[in-house]
């Protein structure tokens, strides 16, 4: 188990990381998500041992790695890290890069190398020099090199950022399954929500160096810790209990409290006690986001999968979809993307 307790890193008077505490269970994948400057890369560097914390402790499998009187060097941790700039050897070909650090004359290691080459769709590149590869190809080589060493802990910093969209979509599931089957404990830093949802067993949300939410993906999306997290993970209708009157007839709501209702939790209804006027509709491929001004109420976003969104100016009825439950936010918490 990877255990982080009270981890702090400061530069001058600025706290890059401020008292982070969390665990990653063996063989599980944690995704660290947050805006630029939230401390994601610094966290990975601390776990790898490339930087020393100014406070707190870090341990793996019960062994202290970093602390007030402890610092295990990166090469002695048994971890691997893929950096944003890849750090490949430009004078070597792809195969030499991938096998760097892999035991020679080891049949199991050779099989593992072949497996990761296939996994990342790069067998045809093995004789190519690094400087003859695209950014996306180099990123896959860097990931293959890390996986080939079968590390105890794998640290990935924006590992798919340069890879084409269609290939990236294929790789998410493959890499997730490979990590799970290999029992590799993994921490991934990203700002991509879809990447986080596709890969994570657990999501850690950082803001200004602080851990503000920590939960499995479904809970993070549907039951976020506050309004900022709600808005960070997509369109969020932040409505008072009074605003929800007529939309929801099954839950007891506090009129003064603030609730999260996702756009897909709302539906159009021919006959509904709550009505409004369509202000706009945006086609987004598999659905349309329709903005509706409720009568005597706020502007809400409705995610309509039918691709037959009502036109601007049309009167519509709205209701809460069956099974949807408004999620209460902390008292006084109204920050976020209120439409």
C-alpha cells in the first residue's frame, strides 16, 4: 500500500502541496486531477523521490520512504515514472529505450517487453530512432519502457496527452486492464476528466495544493464534496431547494439548501408542474445541451439524448428523471458554474 500522510512541499512562502493525506491500495489506480498549478506533478516527484517533502511522510508496503529523517533515493524505491517530456534516449532506437533497465537473458522479461509493445501498438517502430518519432509515438515508447520494468509503483504525468484521440480511446481500456492484471499500483496525474474516469479506481482532486475530494469516479461525479468540484467535472446545475420545487416530487428538500442536479438528470415532459422557455440549444454529437429559463427561476442546462431539442423560444415542461436524486452541497456553498 502507498501511504501519504500530511505531505507538504513549499517554495518560498508558497505551499505547492499542503498537508496531503491519502492511500492507494495495492494494484489499484489513483488518478490525481486538478487545474494547472494545483500540485499534481510535484506530488508525483515527491512519491518518486526526486524531491524531498518539507513535511509529512510517505511509505510503501509499511516501509518509510520520505519523512523528517528519512529519504530513500529514487533508484532504490523500485518505482517507475513517465514524465511529460518523456526523457527518452535520442541516440538509441525504440527497442533499446524500451529494454533499458530490463534484465537481460530473462525469458519472462522478454515476454513482458513483447507484450507492452503490442499493447501500445509500437512493434513496427522498434528499429526507429527516437528523433524520427512523432510526439505521440515517443509518449507510447516512454510508457512501454516504464511498464516493461514491472515496477512496484508506476507514476504517470499526463501519459496520453500527445496521443491521437482515436488511439487514446483504445489505449485507455488496454492500459487499465494491463495494470490491474499485473497488480501494479499506479498514480496518474492529468487534467482530463474522461481520462480520469476511464482509468481510475479512485480519484484525488487537488486545488491550490490541497486535497479537496477523494472518492471513486461515480461518487466524485454524482456526489462531489462541494460546488467547485461539481463544476470542475462538467456542467452543473446548482439549484436551491426552492428552485427545485415542481421538478422533484419524491425527495424532501430544504428550500434554503443548495443542490447539484446534473444536466442529464433533467428531462422534458409534455405535462409537468414546472415550465420554462428555451434560450439556446448546442449540438454536441451524442446529445444536445439545452438551456432553459425556468419561470420565476434560474437558467438550467438539460442534456437531451434524443437529438430533437426544442427550438429557442419554445415553452417546455421539465421534470427530474426517474432515479435521479439532487445532491446536497455544504451549507453556504454556491461557488461553481451556476448557469
